[in-house]
């Protein structure tokens, strides 16, 4: 029996040949994860759905640029992140923060964090200004470095 990686490679190879069934399989397999990235970065469902569709279309059009079929997921993730950033650059102006606008907290009790509900954290992430939300999501959730984020967004590290 083939393992999951071999099956995925097979579908990627078929998608490379414009096989619609293989493309549909890849979409179904990766769409929830990629939608999560889009939603966290963009903050609303409609924009996230639009960028998700645009990302998959782009991936299938450029699939011949993928060098290793088993890396389709990480390659697609990069496309999704870049499409989200491009969408935000078109729609949302970036505002540089001054050092005076950044305040520090003198919180001494570190146990408060364990009392916060996940739903409240997600609500707060959604309420961040778009540029801040993008940086936060890329750093905290997608685990990119500050340098990688700065390069992707075209901002200072």
C-alpha cells in the first residue's frame, strides 16, 4: 500500500497534467488549512475565500514551477501568504508606528494568560489593524522569522 506522501505526489503529478480530479483532490486536502491562514491574515471570510481561490488558481497555473511534488503543501502555503500580503497591500494602507506609540506593561502575575479563552484570543487577533494582524499571524502562527516577515511585507525588520 502506498503511503500518504506517495499518494500526494501522484495527485500533484496528475494535477501537473491538468487533471481536474487531481486538482479537486488537492483543493479538498489543503483548502481548510490554507483558508485558516487567509482568514487569520485578512480578518474576514469573504476576503479570505477570494484570496484562497486566487491562490489555488495561481498554484495550478504555476504547478510546473514546483520542483519536488511532495513539497506541494509548503509551496502552496507560500503562495497563500504572498497572495494575502498582496491583497492587503492593494486594499489596506500601512502605517509606521513611532516608538512613542508602543507602550510596555509592568505585569508581574504571569498566571493570567491561562485564564484566557481561545475564542477571546481569536476575537482580539481579528480586531488588530490589518498590518499588525499580518505580522502577528506570520510570526506567532506561521512561525516565520522577523527577517522573513520583513522581506515578505517589504518593511523594516
